[in-house]
C-alpha cells in the first residue's frame, strides 16, 4: 500500500490509476497528514462488496433465527421512523432517491 498526499495524487493521477488498475498497488490519499480516502482496483472493490453482502446475509440470518416470528412491513418501519424522527419518507422516495 502506498500513501500519497492529495496534491501528489492530483499531479500523478494517470500513474496512480495505472498502478491501481493493474492491481499492483492500493493508494491511501492523505490530506494534511490525515488518511482521507483510498484508491483501489475495481476487482478489490467487487471483493469488498461481496464481503459486505456476505456479512449482511449472515446478520439477516442471525436476526431471523433470533426473532420471535413477529415481522413488520417496510411501510410500517418507515411510518415508525417518520413518527419518531418527524420526517416524511415514503418507500417510493427512498427507492427513487
């Protein structure tokens, strides 16, 4: 992994993309010495998303196994959220946002 300041990434953007795209490096972008972002290959991104999906599935399966059989519709969850947060979300707004 390579750490670069944001200004250097701007100056060497094509080179950074080539290194990352070829899977040779991951680049951490720093601003004022603080790590603020990373540039990773598309393959790395897909692997990360697959891991997140697997984790979400395991959490869902665990929640179902631990539930008492009671369930709520999406609309009921949104209505409850709106009530306690004084918002006006709808399923359509969320899906189309």
